């Protein structure tokens, strides 16, 4: 349940999510890990997924987009998806 990378100065968690464009991924689990780390006292404002090409498009589908909006609106954490 550890995040891939944490940059405390930027208050950012980075997850290497190379399989995020596939139907069964760790998308929700990675979001939960960041929220849990923050609840344990780590300052986290940003979550970044680094993906293979197509990951950004997949995260704009309705289900994942709703999850991202919930993360931002209810938890004050931004999520960025970067395709390699």
C-alpha cells in the first residue's frame, strides 16, 4: 500500500500507472493510497499518474472522470494524467 513516489516539497504523489488504459487497473487503489497517506499526516495536494499513450483518454471516460471530480471537489486534491 505504498505510493510509487512522494515529493513532500511539492506535496505530490506520483504513480506509475502504465496499465491504466486497460479495464482492470489500480486506478481507484492508487487514489485510495494517496488519500490514506494524507490522512496519516502527509501533506498531499496533487496526484499524478504517468501512463502509456491512451491513459489520458481513458481517464476522461464518465466513471473515471466522476472519480477525479470527486477527488477534487470533496477532498481538495488535484489529479493529473500524463501520457508518455
